[in-house]
């Protein structure tokens, strides 16, 4: 049995497999299907300052090897999270990271301050990359100076591990990665969804109520891998990689490209047990290749 | 019920082609069936094509605990259902079930079921269930044409069946909601359960309101996960945007923000 544990900015994850925000609810829906304690960590759904109803229906379009969504950060706000959700998830036997979003710098700061008070939440993931909200979200994640500013303001109030989730909808992902590291990010997560759209030709209308939405699933995996690889060479902080991971082989590709951990996202919708199967698959790969510890895979891509 | 969900490889043990557009799959569970309630649905994985990436949701059409089987009534619509239509006995199918809430147990014996098109799917299971509660409902089912009228004998075992066809080739001519049963001044029902196209359910909901009859409808929204995490299948209700896959698919019409 190989050592699967990874250290991410001082936090120990029992294995590199975690679940992506927005695809895992608050974890409780998955207790019907898996033992959450077998995962390295979970990233729970985005929390904003106040209640958000999200976007109108339809919010989803299936596409070739993927799907578009435009949920729009539906959640009941940080008060509700601290009061109703936190007590239910605080004792999960895994690292529970909260995804934090907002429309203004002040809102990000306010939510981060509140989450900072929660003892069993060792880190937050700043969502500056949601393509489905009119204000904030991706706007912060596509302009390096704004990405630095929001990260710095949150860094000033947030004392634990600060992760920042990057948008792929940029010309240079490394510029954005450097910008958030300059702002004080301990970890970068990439990638969020790619902006896309789908059209119903019979009705000659967009499928999504918001016209455009975020593309996820295996369709985006090559883009995500390329970005993880570029960022791995450009910055000196741990990377959490995601984008279309459907099985252990996909996960190992991200580790080789430079990710210290991975998130399983859209695949959770199709197989709610997939994250645990990926843990087992990585273990089997290590045993097969006689590798003692998973950290030996991180950034171990041979390019010569 | 919430802790009852399974992801299993079910075996196709029966395939009945009802007509060119509809078929029924009988699926055998590898272990004892979980408790399944009328109105609940299954998410079926369609393997082998990049365009059928997500699972397909289908209402559970009937449950046979003695044989450990469920049946799904499927309308051929796109690539996913075309693929399912090619399944044969002995094939296996990855199914997540049972999902969603269920129709409520009526507190009256004066019950009407209304189904249109593929929306009849959960009503056979519901009528079986009502039969066990010593309730014999009236059942109005609408089809496009005589060729598509199917399973009437099965429904008749559990209730009094009334048929409409769009072209009048069987039963009364017109849509389900045009049936003479709805034209009476006073409808002799205290509860209506309805499943079908949105426009039909909205008309039934209007009639129910007009006659002050309690009414539940089963919605069919586009969904990705089917168990409450993607938040894609929402419908506006008196409690905000709720998930059709968890808080539904069955909603009392009083809770929906329908026009």
C-alpha cells in the first residue's frame, strides 16, 4: 500500500482526491453513496454574502463529452451556511474547504472573515472565476490587477490556507496565477469552467436562459491539463488541478502535469461513487509501478 | 427513503415494444429492491457515445417486489433513448434509483389520474399503489393516435380508464383535457394526480383550481445529477428555486409559481 497523502500549504490531505465546488453540494447528498472520510478533501458549494436565487431555468445543456451550466451561485448566504450547514459538515473525516464568492471585494472579504471563525474549516477557495454571474465572479479572475486586489484584501482578514480558483477564460493563465500569488494566495486551483453556449435550432434560441454558460466535463480536460502544466512552471505554490477528470488515469495526468491534488467535478453527477474509485485507482497505479508515495508523481512529467 | 439510493447494474429481463415511439424495459435488480414509491424516478446511464454524457431520467413505471424487477416506459426522443431501444434481454444497464419524492397518499377515495403521452409512465405504478389502499381511481390517458394507445388492460385492473386520441381514432377526440369528464359542472373528485407535457399539466392545474380540487403534478425538467447537487433542474416555488430531482418531481400545484 503506497503513501497517498499530500501536503498542501501545511494541510495534510490523506490522498490527492477531492471534489469540486458546485458538484458535491455540502457533501450530505453523497453520504448515501460513499464514505466521505475516504476522500482527501471536499470543496463545498460557493457561499456568498447574501442569499442568491441563481439564474432562471434552463440552467443546463448537455454537450459532446460535457455539459454547460448556468446555475449562478444559488446559495442561501453565509449566515445560513454558518448556522445551518457548518454544524452538519464540521465533523466529516476529511478536509472541508469552503468556496467563497461575491459581487464586490467587500463581499468576498465579509464572507472570508465569517468562514475564518469556523474552527473546522482549514481553508477557503476564492472563486474569482464563475462565468455565470453578472457582477463579480469571473470579472475578478480575468484582469490580473483585480485578481491581485481581491486576493490581497481577503488575505488581510483570512488567516488560514487561502486557495484561489482561476478562470481559463484568459489569454495567459500564468499571468493570472502570478497575480493571485502576488496577492497572497497559498494555493491555486484550476480550471473553472470554460465559457460556452448551445443553440436549439428548432426554436432558434439559446438553450440556456443566460445564453452563455460554463463548459465542464472531459471536453475541457486537454485545456485544463495544458494550463496546469503552464502554471506549474510559472509559480511556486501548490496547484489543485481539475477539469474533466473522469477516472484515475485522468487524475494521474493532472498530478504528472504538476498538480499536488485534484478535484473531481462533473463526473460526480454521473457516478456519485467515482471519487472513491479514483482514490483506489491511483493506489493501484502506484502499486503497479512500484512507486512508494503519490508525491513522487507530482510534476514528474518527462519532457526530454 | 433518503438513504435508500442505489447505483446498480440491472439486467434487462424484458423488452416490450408498445408502438414505434414507445417501449418498456423490465430490469432485474442484483439484490433485493429498495423501497420505491410511486412518482420516484431512475437515472439511466447510456454508455458508448460522447453525446450521451449524462444519465437519462425516467419515471418508474411499475415495481414487482416478488420478481425483484422494475419497469421503465421510454419514449424514443434522441440518441440516448434510441440506444436504449436497441437493448436486448440479458444486457445490463447502470441505473441510479430510486430518486426524488413521491405522490402523496390520498385522504379521499375520489381520485383522478391524468396522463398524457409519455407522462403516463408513473401513473401505472401509482394506480397499483392506490389499488393496494383500496382506492379505485378514474384514469384519463391521452395519446396521439390509436396506434399509440397501450397498456389499457393494465390500467383497467386498477381503475376506470378513459382514453383520448388527438385524431379521434380511439376514445374521445382531442387532448386529455378536452375529455368530457372535465366538462361537467361539478367534477366528482377530491384529488388529482397529473403527469404529462407542461401545457397539459398547466391546464389540468387551472381546472383543479377552478373546481377547488387538490392537485399534484410530476415535473420533468432537464437535470444533470438527479440527486440534488448540480442545481440545474430547479423550478420556482413558494420557497424559492427548488430542485425537481429532490424536492420534486411531484409538487402540489399550490406551491408552484406557474402562470
